[in-house]
C-alpha cells in the first residue's frame, strides 16, 4: 500500500538525505543540494510502498516580491520519481497540491521544458517565459541553460494571479530552488 510521509527538513535522517543525494546523482549526474544545511525549513514528501521510496520532493518556504508587495509562497523542488512511468510522480504531486490547499499557499517551481507536460497532467499550470522575470534582490539573474517553464498551483491565496497580471519583475532572495 502506498503512503505519503511528510517530514520537516530539520527532522530528516541521514539515511533519507543520503538516499535523496544518490537519487539526484542518478537523475541529474550531479548533486548541487545540501539538504542538511539549506533545507531545514523545507517540507519533504516521500511516497512510499513499505520501506521503498517511490518518489520524493519538497516545498521550500520563500518570500517573493512583486510591485514592492511581499508574498509567502512554497517553492516546489527536487521532484524525483524513483521508478518512472508508474504514476508515482503524479501521486506525489497530488499530495503536494493537497498540502498547498491546506496551507492556502501558492506553490511555484522551475522545470525543464521537457517535463512541463507532466506537471500540467498533475494539475499545475505552466507559464513559459515567466522565469526570465525572476531576479535576486540585488538585481542579478540566475543563469539558465535550456528552456524553462514556471509551474504554479494556486492553493487559495491568489498570488499567481497577481504575478501573471503584468510583466513586472519578481524578486527572490534564494537561488532557484
């Protein structure tokens, strides 16, 4: 039977961190995340069947600024289905959507263009080109290789609607998560 386990970053075990690091290496050929140091406030989701993790991901609490208004959001990141094309990723994303609705917060993340259709199937919206409007507080932009879309899901706070209403810049205080 499948279950979703939700764990705060500060409560992650070394075994879970090692598992995520190994999976990131297999998925991307590198691991640029330091879950132990940088994700203490993040919420992690593990879709499990018995002791086996089938998919995992996280939501990172962030504040974005748009027209000098500050908005709390949850950054969707590190989504990996360990076993592909079995529906595990979609089930994980449903748990993440349910969590966003329960917290009345917008979830937003960046994704490679090749996986945009997956997120649309999961009920997220994709806005291509939106990633070019993100800036760090000091005005720098994140170097992006390839075509990125921005996935978003409105958990009830209406933040995405505000961001999409015009072409104004959006400021963040962390690297693309």
